[in-house]
């Protein structure tokens, strides 16, 4: 992976299908000051996926 230089972060989308436990960890990582990523979109094939709630809590757009 290329090291990020400066404050510009890489915009990312995360695919989920269930509880969103991995999404929660990625959001926590992305919120750190020195993280190279910014999560901008959550995509799910399941409209009832519990993980979509994490996106709403952190004001991240979602697509089902």
C-alpha cells in the first residue's frame, strides 16, 4: 500500500451483508487522525442488515 502523505484521505466504500461488525471497526479506524481512509458509502445486498445503522449513526451514505 502506498503511504498517504498529508491530510488528504482516500474515499472508500464498504460492502456489508449482516451485522456490520467489520464496518464498525473500519469506521473507528477511519476516524483516527492518522488514518489514510475516509468511509463515504456503505453498500448492502440486504435492506435489513443491522450494519446499515452504523452508517446512519456516523452520517455515511448507503445504497441497498
